């Protein structure tokens, strides 16, 4: 759709302009008229206009005396304010030749000025050709949305995000217009490139907040990879240790489905809609998981608190998400017995991020979650290893980003 706005207070002139434009008014061209500065501002707030046909002598409010520089002031207002959409093409039409000259000297490098002389049809020909060319360009414009950042990282907690920020260079806060969430940008520097990273953490825990934030990050920053780091509750204390990093190969909402009443008990029938990461990412993680020296180096680099007396592992398998923190071992048992016996962790966010990335606008990012074990999803929860788990998760991400992820030049 091509949107055209005529801004003029002369009814006869408006009718003449409409007559010239009539052959071009197809179903794909929308024409709107504003008869003063205030009404034009209202229209420019409501939608994006491709073409504005502007009189220079304009009143502030319809019915008042026109102001000699009214059109020029309107242009300056919408240029300087984020509340108005500035048109792609502005065509000035004035019956005062000096106004046309003034506009041409001020805006002529970008926009077009036409002298409205009723004694000839020269203005009609100029207006017709200008509008026809502008419509053709607008209708044939193809927007290619490209990747803008190498990696976007999303965390559930600010303390998890801080671990990422500590490993980045050039960290700075970045604000997106019309978006109240807080974002940080930075980079990893390798021998042959800088890897751009944008980072944020949700304003609350859970899948809904994570899905919303991940969607906004993908739309705002177009990342090549979407990564979630942080902590989770492990499900297999006999096979994993505090700080071990779990790669969520697949994820689903373990509470999706329906609850039915059977005898005196309520039974949950789950609907598993599992989302999986790219197989190449699985291969990267398998390779890193076999590098015991690198994992030992990660563990030995932690100096901010207590470290468990176990070797650091990188585990790959299902991670399920739900709406609440799990402290009941019976829920863990039910998930393992009735959904998937290889589920490695239960937490609150991963599936939300996977869903947002899977259904994102193009180009979609590859996505992966790296959650480290901070407890075992039971009533014995504590924060003894929270910092260590946040650290191991962040460090595994850093190695993947620097040494494994592929970035097109």
C-alpha cells in the first residue's frame, strides 16, 4: 500500500491536485487530505506516509490565516520529533514563486518543489511524473532483513547476565526506541574477528516473560544465534554434579495438556510439543564435552566462591520447562516416568525461548540453551552453587561463541 498525504487549505487547489492524481489512484494507493498543520500532525502520528504533497502557506488550525512558513515549520517539526513519521518523498506545491524558491534552496537536494501556476499545465505534468516515479519506487521496494548481531543472549536473572557481561569487551547499555526493556551490547574478540553480542535479562522468571523478551530481541537485533544461559534444577543426582552444564537438546512444557479426574486422584495427560536445536550445535557441544582439559580449565578459573569437588561435565539431553519452581521429587519422578526418562533438568524458561526462536520472523536465529545444575529440583534447594553454576554456563557459552559458532563474513 502506497500512502499519500495532501496538506493544503485551498479547496480548489486540492481538487486540482486530486484530478492530476486520479489516474494513479489504484486499490494499492491510499490518499488522505489534511487542511492545516495540526490535522497533518495527527495524520502523521497515525501512519507512515510515502508521499506528502505540501503547501508552503499553511494555517496552524483550519480557518486561521495561513502562515508564510507554515509548511516549512511542519517539516521541521516532524524531522525533529520521534512522534511523527517523516514521509519518504515530499513534493512542495505553492502558488507563490518565492516560497517555491525558498523550499528548493532548503530541501531541494532531497525533495521536489513545484510552482503552482494556474495559467499553464506545467505544474500538472511535473506533479504527475514525480508521483508516478515515487509510486513505482515504493511499490517495487523489496526489504531484505539481514542478520545484525552475531549472538543474542537471554537470561532469567540479572546475576546470570552479569556473568556474561564480565566476559565481554566494550559493554555498553543500549536503548531501543519504544521498548522499555534494558539491553547491553558488547563483543568477544578473537584473532580474526569481533563477535557482536547483545544481552538482556527478563523482568520476571517464567516462559511467558522469556518468550516476550526473546521475540523482542530477535525483532530488534536480528541475531544469528540465540543463546540462553543460567541455572536449572537437575533431575539425576547420580549422573550429574553441581555446576555441570546441560545442553537442552530438546525442550517442551511439561505441564501442557489436560488434567483429568480418575477415582479420587487427578491425573495429568501431557501434550509433548518438543522443539529441538540444530544438529550442528549438538555436534559442537559433543566435541566440547569430550575436551576434558578445557572443562577443567573452566572449573579452575572460578574464584568467586565455593567449588564442588567433582569434575565439570557437559551433558546433552532434554530439558523441560514449567510455570513454577519444583521442590517436589514426585513431580520429577512423574516427568521421568510418564514423559521422558532422559530429562536432565527442569526449569522455567528454556521452552519459551525455543518457541520464540522457532516461530520468529526471518531470518530466524539458531538457538541453544546452556543451563548449569545449581540444585536437584527438590526441597533441599539452596544457593551454595548458584554463582558457580552461572559461571560455568557463561564460560561454556563463551567457548562455543569464540571457537565453534560459524559467522558469515
